C-alpha cells in the first residue's frame, strides 16, 4: 500500500511540474521579468536546500529521508526547471556577447554531452534501480561503470550539456549564466543536501564509496574497488 501511495504521489507531482513548465514555456513576459526568473529563480535554490537539510537532519531515518527528498526534488523542479525552460526558449532575447565559436561545434558538443547524460541515466537505472530526481529514488548505491569514475556523472554531463547549448547558441551570457548561477546552485544542492541524504539511506557503503571516488571530476578507479 505504501509503495502504491508513493508511486501515485510521484506521478501527480511530476504531472504538476510538467503542466507548470508548459505554462511557463508559453508565457509572454517582458525581458526584465524573464531575466528575473532566469537568475532569481536559481538563487531560491540556496534557502530551499538549506531548509531541506534542516528537515532531513531532524529525523535521521530512511523513510523520512525518502519523503523529504521527494519534496525537495519537487521544489527543485521549479527553482531549476523554470529558469532552464525560460533560458533555453528565450536565449535570443538576451544573447548579448556572441561567442566566436562556430555553432556547428556547439551542436556537436550538445550531441556528445546529451548522449553522455543519457548513458548516466541508463547507468543509474541498471545499477541503482532509480531515475533522475524523485521520479524513482535509487534502491541501490550506484557505484559501477560511470559512477566508479565520479560520484556525480549525471551532474557533470548535465553541466557540460548546458555549456554546450550556450556554445551552440553562440551566447556568452548563456554560458555565464550556467557558470555563475546554475552550476554553483546545483553543486550546493549536491554537497549540502544530496550527499547527506545518501549517507542516511546507504550508510557505511556510501561513506566508503565517497572516500574513494571524486565528487565531480573523473578519476580512474582502482580495479579491485569497482
């Protein structure tokens, strides 16, 4: 019964996020309002993650961690999702400085990084029995394949993908937005909330994994540790 309730809740929350994204996608906003959402929306991530960590630490049980994470991830669907939707769909309105890089190079990088992101999703599904964010929280600790090189291959591939989009768009301001606003907020979430949540759910196995695997930039794993 509990599993059915959790599944139903996640489906409802996901549907709600998709509806909001669709409305945001088609909204007609002034440039000032658009930039406020793109930059300011991401900044809301910091107090949200801080509050989520406080709630997470209040009751350090697996069940509490799973429910808290579901709602934190749902909230990130707004603080990350809405700015991303607006940034990607309205970049021509705030393109600013043009990157002196042929857009075809950016497109090539988008394909490569997008493929890498998809591979991390498959990796998590096969080794962790999970999916990105609250769609399906991992049932096992994914520590093999791409996750043997870095603890956050999905984050790394995602950031590389958005930087590649900026190159494809030839927009220096888009690239700067990713580097100055989006990337720091995402890494703050990983360090402050997600790593603590994984410690609560997977215990010593995650601590061991964390001690031998870099957080972001890949490092060749030792064979007997894979």
